[in-house]
C-alpha cells in the first residue's frame, strides 16, 4: 500500500484527488492546510505528496523545503499543484526541490499517471 | 576809436567773421548764408576801407566813404533779415528797418559827412531802434530755443546789443564833444565785445562747439544713466524724447520704433509733452515709404534736417503742424547692425545753426539706440524668463538643471514636490547633496548617478532611468539630457522627472487582480473538469456518481457567482453601474431582506427597528444586495449557530444599519482588509466556508456610491462580528416653496433652508437636477439655488436645458466648490445666474441674504437683471 498525501484548502479538490487515486494500491491522506499537512507527512511518511502552492499555514513551497531538509523524508516525491501557470512560481517550486508540478485544472488521469511514475521503481 | 590794439583786434575779428561767413556761403550757396555774409560784409567793408586809409595815412575818396557809410547804415536792416531766419519778423518791423535804412541813407546822401545835428540824431535813432529791436528779438528767440542754438542766439543778441551801444556812443560823441573822453574807450570795448560775440554766435570755433555739444550730451547721458537697468522700453523712451528736445533746441521730440515684422512701419512713441500733437494729428505710425526724407535717413543711416522746402511726407508734416514746427531733425537709432527706429526732433525752423544741433542729435541717437537696445533686450529676456518660469512651474514633470560641476542651477516646484524636499534647498546645491537630502528614501542613489552618467554618453538612446523612492513609495522615471549652448558646447545637464507612481500602482493592481482572478477561477474549474473526466472514464457506483455530479454543479455555480460578482464589482469601480437613489422606508426594506434570507432555525434573524425612522435616500435594489451579502455572511460565519440581529438608528443626518452575529468573529488585523477584493480571513475555523471573496468589496462600493460608509467590528475571535453601514437621510421636503434648492449635499441644503426659514422664506430642496426638473413641473419658484456638481445631470447642463427648453427667466444663484474660470462665469451669467458663491461652511447666511434680496424684489416689482454679483 502506497500512501499519497494531498494538501489543499479546497475540499472539492481533495475529494477529486482522493477519488482519482484511492484504490487497492493507494491510500490517500487529506490535509486542509500546510500545517496539518506537515503533521501528517511526519506521521505517515507518504511516498508521494501533492501540495497546493497557495494554501493557508505553510505554503507548498515551504513544505517542499521542509521535506527536502528532513533526512527521514528523503525518498518522498513532491508534486506541486499550482493554479498559477506562472513560470516564476513553477521555477521556485522546482528550485525548492519539487519533482514535478501540475497546473490546475489538471486531468485526473494525468495525475494518476504522474503518481504511478513517481512510485515506479527506477 | 583811439586804442590801436583794441581797434586792431576789433577789426580783425569782424573781418574774420566776414571771411568765415563768406566761406560758409560759398560752400552752401543758399540765401540764409548769403544774408549772413552780407551782414558782415557791410561791417567788413567800412573796416577794410578805414584800415586802408589809416595804413596809407590818406583820406578816403568821397565815393568810398559814401559806400562804406551806406553799407554800415544797411547793417541793421541786414540784421533784421538774418533775424527772420530764426523767428518771424512782423511786417511792421521789416518796414521800419527799411524806412530807417532809407531815411538814414537819404540824410547821409543829402548832408554828406558833416550832417546837421538833427540829422545825425535821426540817423542814430533809426540805427539804434532797429538794432535794438533785433537785439531784443534775438534774445526772445534765444529763449524759445534750447541747446546750442540758444547759446548762439544769445551771442548774436549780445553782438547786436553791443553794436547798437557803439552807435549810440558814437552818436553821443558827435553831439557832445565834451563826453568824448569817456565815450571813446567805452566804444572801443563795446566794439570788440560785439565783434567777439558775433564771432561766437555766427561762426563759433570748433572747440567751442565741442564744449557746448559736450555739455548737452553729458546732461543727456547723465539722465540716461539714471535709467540704466530700466526694465521697460517705454520708460526709456519717455526719457529720450524730452531730453533730446532739450539738448537740440527742439519743440518736442518723438521716438518712432520699427516693428519687428520689417514692414517699414514705425510706431510713434510720444512722451507727455508731445502726446497731444499725436492726438491732434491722428498720427500714430510712420510709414517709411511715405516720407522720402525719413526713408533716406533710415536707409542711409544718417541724420537729416528738414526745412520748409523739403518733402516730409504727410504724416510728419501733420505732426509738424500740430507742434507748430517748421523744421525737423531726424536721426536713425542704430545699435550694432540693427536700426531700432528714428529720433525726430521738431524745431521752430531748420535755422542756420541746425548743423550743430544735428551733430548733437547724432550723438544722442547713438546713445539712445544703445539704451533702447538694452531696455528691449532686458524686457525681452524678462518676458521670456517669466514665460519660461510659468511654463516650468505649470509642468507636470519635474525639471532639474545642473551645471557642468553638478551643481543644481534650476529646478521647478514640481521637482521639489516629487523629491519631497524644499525647492530652495535644491538650488545651488551639488547633485550629491541633493541625493543626500532625499537620503534614506532613495537607497540606490549611487546607481542612479552612474546610470545618468552612462545615459549622457549615449544621448541618442535617451534611456529612461527609474528611481524608486521609498516611504512614501514613489516611482519616478528620469530622462537626462545634455544642455548645449548654440555653439554645441555642453553647459550643463538637465533631468526631466516623470512621476509614474499612479501608472505603476495601476499596473501592479492589475497584475495582482489578474493573478488572483485566475487563481479563483481555476480552483473551481479544476473540480469541474476533474470530476467530469472521472465520470466519463471510470466505472462508478451510483452514490459516487451523484456525489461527483453535485460537486460539479456546486463548483459550476460558484464559478457563475464569481463571474457575476466580479463583473458587478468592475461595473461599480468603473462607475458604469448607476444607482438611482429615492427616498425609501428602511424598516420595510430590512424586513423584506430578512424574509428573503430564508428560514434557518439555528441562525434566526432578529430585527430591532425603531418605529419613527426617517426615510433614507437609497437605491433599494442595491441596499437589498448589501443586506443579502451581510446576512449570508453572518450566517455562514456562525457555523455553530446563533442569532443574527439587524438594527438601525439615526444620527447626524444618517441612518446606520447594523448586522450582528454571534459567530466566529474577526481577528483584529483582518478588520481593515475585509472590504478588499478576494480577501478571506485565513483561519482554520472557516476553511470550509466558501465564497467569492468579492461580496464585501461590492457592498463597500455600493454604500460609498450612496455617500455612506461601511465598516466592521468584532470583539475578537469567537465573539461575533458586527457589520455596519450608513445611508443619508432623505430630506424632509417641502413640496412647495419660494425657492428651489438643487443641492446633493444634504447638510448644506438643510443649512440654507434653515437660514431662509429665519428670513420667512420657504424652500424646496432636491438632490439632483432630475428631481429639480420634476419639481419645476409643479411649481415655478421665485429663485433657484443651484450646486454645479450634482449626481447625474450636472448643474450647467441643467441650466442650459432650463433656459432653452423651459424658457426659464427666474434668477439663479450658483453655490459651488468649483473654481470657475472667467469664461465659465461669463457663460453662467448668460443663463440668468445672478450670483456665483463659493461653497464654504460660512456661505449659508450670505446666500440666504442674497436670496432674500432677490425674492423680496421679485415680490414687490417686476424683476430685472439688477442683482449684484
């Protein structure tokens, strides 16, 4: 069972991610802001974290840095969900150590594919 | 004549004068000079014969003596002829001179060299009379002349007087031999004096002329130097005229200045003494092509004397006639290579002595031209400077000019304003020190300086260098340019400063808005698209399908609401959304709003409305929108339930409506941002509460458009919130009155109404031109008080339509905060506006007084336009 965390302040988006990914292989943990996400990440050590860039508490970028700074979380794949297609934000995210990003609105199938790629053994 | 030396001298001088006048005549060959030469020939002849006789120790032959004596006897007559050149000799006197000559000549011819005593006396009397008359006439003439001519005329008068003295003494000596001892030396002295005086008067030596001219020029220059630095050409001209007239012995002098357009037309400038002549002659300009003499003086740049026989041109002639002058001296005013105009001195007549005056005038003209040039340049430069200063200080851009040492030489007021320093502290200050003054507000001073320097090296690019001032933040764009003199040498550096703060803020706001809107739209869109795709691609259970479809529907609605709100706000902000305020009864409206909010048992709405609420001026649909937003917020942010209280009360001409809840409350730092677009209180307790983030921003716009205010208060988190807004009370209106007040400022309208009521004048107040038109359908008031700045139709347009289509004839008093130009004022006066008052807190009483005076007049008599402005 692979754990995936979704952190977003929009309930409908959390529902979308969870509905898309939840299956026999994946367990989805939901967080409604950055602070809650950080607690859940430390607790569940998910393989993949999907982070909204703009959310209350810690932002997606801050969480990315925190994950990259924590040696215990070294294998975590970080995927940013951004509603701003602005290159500056994307670049900042990648610089902070994110592996990928998806721009809202995104296709759920695309999301699933990205998550599967992230957990696939390389 | 006994003293040989005196005798010799006397004879010598007379002969010299004769020779000089003869040469003068031979040179010019004109009648006046012939007459002068003849005058001295008469004296020279007898002297010559006498000298020959004395030298040869012989007695002159009779014919010679006769000729000599007859010539001498002709002297008074010839003197009168010469006198005629300076002043008009009455015919009587001319006849007397001629008769005198005839009588003395006849007596002499009859009696020869030894006439009887009565004949001698007759001859002496005739001679003396004419000579004496001439003397007096010369003296009077001298007083009517000035300058060199005056001096010379005095000398001539003196000569004639002395000569008359000689004749009288000689006559006395003949008749009274006893007195001869005394009379002989006197005669000698008088004879010499007369000779010398004639010499000085008729043919003054060059050095004497120079001394005299020098004195006149000195006096002229002394006066002129007192004017130096005079900023006005006119005051220089005022001096030049009389001074030149005085120096050259003219009646009056005019300065005629050429127009700048090279049209060949000169504008005549007359000082006070000559002004009447201009008025009499109706001459104010001189055309070069109409006066050959003027034209030649102008063209050849030389001084010209005009006599009666010259062609003056009618303009000059008329001026001459007006000044009773038969002569004129013209000197061009030349300085450098520019001829500024001409000096025209009008003289009694162009006398024999005119050359001296012309010589003086030439010198004066040169000096005058310099003075005019100076004054003109100064005046031009002052005018130019003041124009420039006006332009610079009216500029919206800042302008700063430094010399090559980097010291600020000029800057306009705007520069100081933009940099936030005193203008006086910038002038004469090195640029570095200027940057220091701006100091902490300009962190990148050094970089700016180096960018400026670089920009100066690439003048063709004209780069705009940005300066960001901090606290208060200001964005400036600077453009540097080299200040070059006409020769292309760099004299300094100029900096134009554009204030782009507003533009920058606008761009930032817009960028932010676009980013926020895109975020707000994408979020619900992500759900709609995502769930739709899941529905299409996955096998789902029925409950799941229902759940997803519900989300799609909700998010779709959210998108719609967002777009609607956003457009609504845009319309409000751009002023396209108009409100139509009407008097409305709030209690009913608020009750309807509460009902529209629907039932919610956990969050009941409680109304606390006083019974006697005044009406408010508001657009009911818009107020409903605000109330709907506030009530929905109150319920949304009371997740645990609680009563929502709606209350209202009146204070200071306003009704305040409050919506209180017992919900989540507000963090103190959020209160000031609540009414900003897309602001959401960021707290975990309200994460799940959705909204567009635009409701309060829209509400604020609506309330402000009504002239009200909206604000929020909270005791803190978890202690509920209170949202309040104010609306203006609708005027409690008379429907009929003496005066109609059209004024959207309810406070001022009521003040004026009260002032009028004190004066027993009733008034109807309306808040807009539209309402005024409606009111005018019912009733025509005696006067109208109008504010120009109104919601909807503006005051001016209202007045126009009133006068044009409603044939309005009643007086109007305009009370406005606007600064009206003269043109605007004049336009208003055309529209029955009897007075324009500036709206100030104290103007109420003054306006009421004015209205009273109008209404009373109107009441008593037929009203005219006689109201004081």
